[in-house]
C-alpha cells in the first residue's frame, strides 16, 4: 500500500494545471486511482466535486497544480504530425511563431487565455484547420488569413483593429465567429448573417457603426447573434429581431430605434462615438489638391522645349543665389510665410544621421514623423488613449499606420530655438536606443504660427505589451515564473539601462523616474526602463520650462523630500527600492516601510553567524525558496542596503553596482552547476 501511495503522489505531481482548476478528464483519472487503491482512508473524501488544487498537503499525499509558462518554441513545426494543439489557460507569452503554419495536419489550434501578443501569422496553409481559438490574449491588429475550411474562429478580447473584410464570404463552412471585445470599426456587412453554415455570431463590445441593411436575409441555422455595445443606428432587420422564436439576438446598448430592448443610447451618442473612432480620412482640400496636381502635371508634360530650358536656367540661377546667402538656412524649421492662425508647422527637413544607420535591437530605423501621422496615431489625442502624465508631459497609447503599438509623449517647450540647437537635439534623441530602455523610435517637432515661442515635441517610443515588473510581482502566477536567476537577470538589465543613461550618452541623463511600475518586461523577460528623463532643447545657460507642473503623488512627494542635489545618486536610491521589492516580493507605498525593511536587512546581515544562512533568507520572497545560493542572495542584500543609504554621497556608483551584481550571478551559476544542496535555502 505504501508503494501505491507513492505512485499516486508522483502521478499528481506530473499533471499540469493552471488557474487552480483541472479538466474533468483529469479528475476522472484521480478518481480511478482512488478506486484502484480500494478507497483508502486518506482518499475517502474524493468525489466529482472535489477541488483537487485546494486540497491541503498531507504527510503521504500532495496534489500540486501548476501551469505552462514561457514563449512558444520557434521550431514548433517539428511536431509535423500534430492534429490538436491546446495549451489554453496558461502563462504562455510572446508572439505566435510563423512556423506553426507548417504543421499541415493541425485541426485544432487553441491558445486562448494566455499572454500572447503581436501579429497573428498567416495560417492559410493549414487546410485541415477547423478550430482556431486565440481568445483573451493581446493579439492584433489584423484578422489572420485562414483556409476556407475553418469551422470555428474565436478571437474575443484581443487588440484587433479593422473593418470586417469581405474575404469572410468565402468561409462557407464557418459555424462560429466570435470577435467580441476588440476595436473593430465600420459597418456590419449583411453577408455575415447569411453565411450558409453560420450558427453563432458575436460582434459585441466593438466600435461597429452605421445602419444594418433592411433587406438582410439570415441563414436559417443561425441561432445566436450578439451585436450589443456598438454604435449601430437605424432599425434591426426582420430576420434578427429579438422576437424570432428559434434565435437569440442581443442588441442592447446601441442606438437602434426598433429594438425590443429599452437599453439603447440616444442617436446622438452613436454619431459622436462613431466619429471619434473612425479611421482618419483624407479631407476634401487634400483630394482637390491631388487632382489639381495631376492636371498640372499633365499640362506641364506638354510644355515645349523652350519653356523647359527656361525653367532649368531659372532653377540654376536661384540655387547659385541661395549658395551665396549661406547653407545654414536649410537646417532650421520650415516656416510658412502666411500660415493659418494657430496651424502647426512641422520640422521635417533635418533628419539626424542615425536615421540612416541600420536598425538596432530589432527596432525600425529612426524616423521623423509628420504632424498628420502623430494626429492619426493618437486618434486626435483621444482621452481614452491617455496613459498618464509625468513631469515632462502627457503620455498616450498610439498606433502607427502599419498597426504597431507605440507610446506617444507630448512635451511643450516655451522657447524659440536656433537651427543649431535643434540639430543637436535631434541627434541626441536618435541615440536613445538600448536593449534595456523603452527606446525612442522617432519624433515630430511642431511650431505654432500664432505663438512662435511655443513648440511641441512629440516623442514616439516602443511599446512593451507584456506588462511591468510591478504587474509580475502582483500576479501570483507571473511571480512564480520569476525565480532567483530570472530576478537577478532583470536587476542586471535595469542596472545596465541606468549605466547607459548615466554614461552612454553625452550629456548623461540623471534624475530619472526609475520605479518598479516603469520597468517593462518583454517576451524574454528583458527589462526596459520606460520613464527616463528625455532631453529638452534649451538655450545656453537656461532651462527649458514646461507648460505645466504635474502634481506628485503622496509617495512621490515623500521621496522627493529625501532627494539630494545629486540626481545621479537619486537614481541609485530608486534602484535600491526596486532591488528591495524584487528580493522581498513586497510592494512598498511609503518611505517608512522602505526604511523599516532596510533596517531589518541590515540587522540580518549583522547578526548572521558565519556559515549560517536562515537569518538572511528570512526576508526573501517565499516563492524564491530553493532557487538561490546563499552567497548570491547575501551580495544582493548588501547592494540594496548600500543603495538605500541616507547620505547620497555614500551610495555606490552604477559601475560598482553592476560589478557586484555580476559577481552575485557568478556565485549563483557556480551553485547551480555544483548542485551543492548545503547552501540551498
């Protein structure tokens, strides 16, 4: 019987679950084991309603529920004969590898309820694919290409942004389509309701707008339609009215006039909201200008040789005159002589030399954006895209025209600058690229004709969708992923980012807002500092005043009381706070909590006897137990205490911190390779 118990424990440990739930088939396996063991007393309480993940561990029995984590392997196509791939409800992050399209036998692809992001690869080659479920991720912005044999498509709660394409008409076998809780826009095409196999259609919680065609015909097998929470107007077609006997229709929270539901918005609400989310279109003035340009081009092409020679002579003469006047005029802003009052004038002539370099760290080349691109990316600076505000300006979520997500920072500067200053500023911005920074992708500088002393600088930064380090420590599932080696790798990455800010650029960037919520993690858990201080163009001997002062939080105000006149050492102090939170797994809300924990660490370091480890490990996050070497943890704690010193002058430099952190990771790697359990905590 003892051997049977041991078998049961091993079996339980091998099962992989997530979200503290297990599948019914896995429950049946455990109940069959209970039966084979002839219902021993320790298993007497097991039945079909037992939550096995919540069972307390016993001396002879333990059921452990865990989950899959990490990115999907790029060589997943090696599973060439796979027909069903279902790894839903786990902690899988990163992109869906394009190689998945090479698994030709795949019938069911279910990756729902994970942390996937980025574009969905082209899956049209999967001719056998019948079920695609990618719901509850961060995928987008386009609908993936699929074969005509697909039966069920679930893409709910993602980051899709498109108008419903006509290609869906070819999906003659499609029975289920769920694209709810996205940002789909435009009208609902009538053919969706009449697709010959369609049974379940959910388009709710999107930005769909316009009227539904009155002559819509529905497939008789269509049993469920949900178009709620959109901006639809007009009347519901007869075939999808809620009083249909064999069909469930949910249409609330639109602006429909004949819906049986009383829960509808007013007509004006849908008009206003639909305009706010409508993709920017070319205005009539631009269309007229384009037509006029085409006509003039045709007329110009028919002009005789004499006129052409005259124009060439005139151009050469003007260039010679401009050369005599000096080349410096080409480096400044482009000012309109008679602009409309208050209209923006964009600096787009001078492009920094780094734009011509090859892209680094997988980023696109540095770009000078136009005002129209900035306007479109932010959806006219829609308040729903506002992420927050710091001491330099407002920050928005934005989307470039290729569909990629970015952050957009808007900074107002009350000064007029010389062309030379702006040239230097452009160059300094283009250099802010490092693997441990949320790098700058480009910028746009706008001067206003109504106020020549006011400029707005729009900074476009890369966006990390995998969340912040703070999010990972708050979420118990994500925190379990961050064992000691992973946390040390993150800390070293943050230190390298600070080192680059302090010493990798001239002049250095100090006094950065380095907080745990501003440390973003990519799909490989590489940290990226998102809140560092961006340079502002300034005249010699002057600071660049901003348009407004931003209120600080109570915690930020409390920390600022201890800020010194040495911003370099202030960065070290903030780094110490992050290191403290990474070691303990606790998030601090006041300086008094930080001081109390620092004192505890100092006491543990002082009172620990030679060769003993429990005292030091008492403060460590319990989820780290068994994953760190005592020596590695001790070095990290000592660094933390030094960074949090009350006297800024005693705090170490970032170079010293990096050296000791790298030594700490060497101690950890030696412990890992030796397998010495004597130092295992």
